[in-house]
């Protein structure tokens, strides 16, 4: 990676192939080439709608919410193995997508993949960032998701795609299901 690239960070990546952990849109739209993908478990963080979206799933006037990894609990997602020869280009595209506003902190974390513990790059919510929403009440999360529309589409689509891919992994997320049920009620009420 060149010194002028915006994705410079002080994280010593392992040599060779690189695992990347996806827990939200990276599960259903990774946007990069990979050699292998597997169900993975990350301990110490949980998936939460804790990041205000002012561009992709909302606007500054009407923010949406996207997922972040927040402290505590565990999170099942997908780990992608990127071949060494592609890591630089993959990191460049990931930085443009995930780090443009520095809402996340890139970290190497340990994840369980197919009975093996590996180190993977993950994007952790930064609680010091102004876009960090923290733990909002389910009603507020549902209202923001119902109204949010940004450059990548409706916030509701983001929620539905995430739930669909979690179901494919055999993962049940009761809080996300409650949010979805409330979103559907709000949408029905608006019609």
C-alpha cells in the first residue's frame, strides 16, 4: 500500500492471505474477490444498529442506521479469505466503502471458522465518533430505518437483506426481528 493512500492505519496485518469478517452488508454484498467464505463466530462484540448513516442509507436531514460491532456478547457472520495477491486492492476498496468517515476502527480480531481460530480484519464501531448512536430503543431504531433512504437505497432493504443472510446461516437475532416487525407496522401505518 502506498503512503498516499487514505487507508493507512497502524495495524500489523498478517503476512499471506487475509481473513475479513462481515456482519452486515459485507455478508450479502462483499464487493471484493475472495478465495473462500465460511460461517464465523466473533466473541466479545455483538451486531447492533448503532451507526447513523448520512449517506448510504440516509441523509444528513433524515439519517438512517447501519450495523456496527459493539462491545459485549458474540456475533455470527461470514469470514472471507482473500488471497495475498489481492489484499492490497481489496483493502483499498474496503477503505473507500467502510472508512470514508472513520466511523469504524479497523481491528484484527479472533474468529472461529470451521473449527479453527483465525485472525480476521473487522470494522468495529467507534463510540467516540459523532455518528455513533449507541444503544437506541427499538422504537427509535425502527423509526429511523423506516424513514432512511440514501445513496445505496432504502434502509429497510439493508435490514431485510441482513436478516435474510442471517437466516441462511441459521442465525436467529431476536432484536433484529423485533425491529423488523416494528418497521413493518410503521410502514403499514404510513400507507
